[in-house]
């Protein structure tokens, strides 16, 4: 089946919404993802950095539009982290949310606890697809909570719990993530597996369909329920030079429960993605 490399603005918006869920296996909190990629052995002081790169990616999974759920596209990789006296800001590609602001409340050789504040992207709206004309636009949520990270040699365990402090979904999300890396000469391989739980309130806000929305759009009513998503990924990082980095990642996961929503035009109980990029790190 042919995969288009370019999309209309509407389909780009829907693709973004899908990737927020599907590529969550590729985008974790900065301290664990970057630590694995840079082969850090323990909980060292985090680095300040800016990373800019170009690459390409492909994805197979569920789709909110009338497409078949198969996408391929160029990628602009932009990520950054700034740390000062325990406070930090992590941006874009290194986070599961676009921006995470936090404070490191506890730090030892093996354990770290952070208070974190992040924002999700919005969900469906009239701009996503013609099917959603008349639907109430889903706004972004401000997620407040904590995360604890344990460092055991090359293994890292991280758990988090967050609540929608803005009160739009009034939902709670939790996650548990385990990662490990392997070094072979200059090639640094890493693996990640994780579980992500969103409660019924969170899923109902983003994936539910009210009777009023159903009457206008013709989409079947739906009440979102609590759902668990499994994600896994394998990646490799290779330092081309002091500042240039090559990275490739492949991921697999399931989104059982979320894609029960009739908002999805194409439903799959799994998602697969692959990406490759070259970046410059300041």
C-alpha cells in the first residue's frame, strides 16, 4: 500500500493527535531517555543542552481521519533542557508532553524525586477532520504531580502520577517505565518498556462523545473508560562527532481501550513506529 509523504494541514493536525499517543514510547521524561542514550551510569547532575536535527519517520496505527492509519513524514527534531538549582525545564522531543517544568525535591546516588508540571496537547476539534464539525474542541490539560526515578547501574526505573490541575478533564494519569542500555564500541543501544494508565475522566474528556455531540455530528455516543497503554522501544545512538549525533528508534505498543472510541475512523489495537535522525547538540 502506498504511503504518502505529504499531507494537507487537516491531516497533519490529526497525525499530531495520533502520534501523541502512539509515540509515547519514544518520548519519556528527559532524565531517563537522555541518560540511557548518553550511557550515564548513575544519577549525575543533568546537562543543559539544545538539540536540533532532521530525520524521517513512519507509523502504522489507529487514525482519527478517513486515512488507513499509515503515515510517513520528514521529522524536525527540537529538544532542550535547562537546569538551575534543582529547577528544570524540558522541552519537546525529550518529554512525553510538549513542555515540562519541575523541581528536583530529592536526589541521591540511586534515587530522585521530582515535582512536575506539564501540559498535554489538545485533542480533536473541527480542524482535525470534517467528521468533527460541530464537536466541542478538546483543550490541553495541565498535569501536576510527581515522579520517582531509581538508578541501578544500566537499569532505570521511573514511576509518575499526575492530575489535571486545570480541571478540564479532571483526570489522573500514571505511568511506570523501565529502561536499560548496552554499549558496543561507540554504539549505544537502549531499550524501554512502559505502562501508561489514564482514568475514565481523562479518557472520557478526550475520547468520549456526548449525546449533544452525537446529535450534531452523527457519531455514536461513547463514555470513555480507564485504559492501560503498553509501549516499548529499542534505539541506538552513535556520536558522529563531538556535537553531531545519529539516532534511530523503533517502537511497538498497544492502545487497548482508547481506540474503542468512535472518534477513530481506523482502529488498530497496536501501533508500530520507526524513526531516524541526525542532530546537532549545543
